[in-house]
C-alpha cells in the first residue's frame, strides 16, 4: 500500500475512534441520518458523462506527461560499475536478450498476462500515466532501464510481438537485470521470486484481490517452475565458476 493510502487509512481510523468516543446525544425529536458505503461494482454499469470526463482527464494527463518527457534525458543513467543492466527479451543481438537462451520459457511467457501488460494500458488510454506505467514496463526509472514515457519501446524488438523495448512485465521485472547473467550464465540472476517481489505492483491499491498461491500458477510453465523437456537445457554454454544450479533446478523440476 502506497504512503498516501496508508495516511488516509490512518486518518479514517482516527476519525472512527473519535466518533466512537464521542458522548454527543441526539436531541429528542431530531431526525437521525446514517450513511452506509456500498461497493460500486461493474454491475452498476457505465455512466456516459462520467466516462467522458475520465477520458478527457486521461487525454490531458497524457499530453502533459508527453510534453514533460521531451525535457528528460533520452536514456536512464547507466548502472554503476559492477552492477547489471537490462537486456530485454529479444532473441539475438548484443547484449543477448533472455529469449536467446531461454526460448522455451519465452514461448510460455508470451502467452501469459505479463506479456500483455502494456497492451492493457493502451486499451484504456493509460500508457502515458505515470501512476500506471511503472508496473507495465520493465526497469522503469531504474539505472539502465527506461526513464521516458515515450521511449518504452526502445531496447530491442522483443519476442513474438511482446516485450518490445521495455514494454510489458518481462523476465527482468521479477528476476532482476540480466546483463551479467547473459554474459556469464547460469549465475548472476535471481531464480527464486518471493511474493514480496510480486507485491511491488500487486499491492492493495491496484490489486486488492492478489493471492500469491492463486495467481502464481498462471505464470508457471516449462522451464519456469515446471521441468524442461528431457535433454533440453536453457544455456548453450556455462562459464560460471560455481556449480550449474540453474541446470540442476530445471532437471529436477519444482520441489
């Protein structure tokens, strides 16, 4: 939950406690009015005037953010020496994108909701909203990532039409920047992704029904939580100094 929501929740709790402690009484003969909050669900339907106001607001926000983007540097600052940079999902090129070695995993990823994350913003005209884009592109405002809202498609062609540049929730959104891993596999990458990583975006304000146990199976597939096909290996080479834990894990499958 972001700070402003925490502050508002705290304020509401304080007001609730103050009302509960109040000793005010209702004058005899006075009318008593009580208020009840009702959830506004999709069953209510869309109000045409409200929809028009929201669309107009989104257009103004997009225009302001695009104008502001022109004043920003073309790229994010590079990562510090010794730290990894983002490589994207593209197959081939330098540095190699994730799909260059992890083709099976990329095939599966391209079918998941994560690979369509940016498209969901475009459909509702929110792709230029700073509140939304941070969780629908990879490496937003991070060293070596993407810092301009009009440059999210820069950084490679992606894979099967998904993950163009830094768009969508790519591999590195969860596993971390992959340049060092790409250069020296199988090390230098986070294999285990705890729920706390997911909750950076699946937070209470934006994903109130998030349940890791229920959501995670949607992103588990061959080589990505499930074992690879017999004989298949994610890396054509392995120059890391330690034991090849990534290959061992893929051979064993989920524990």
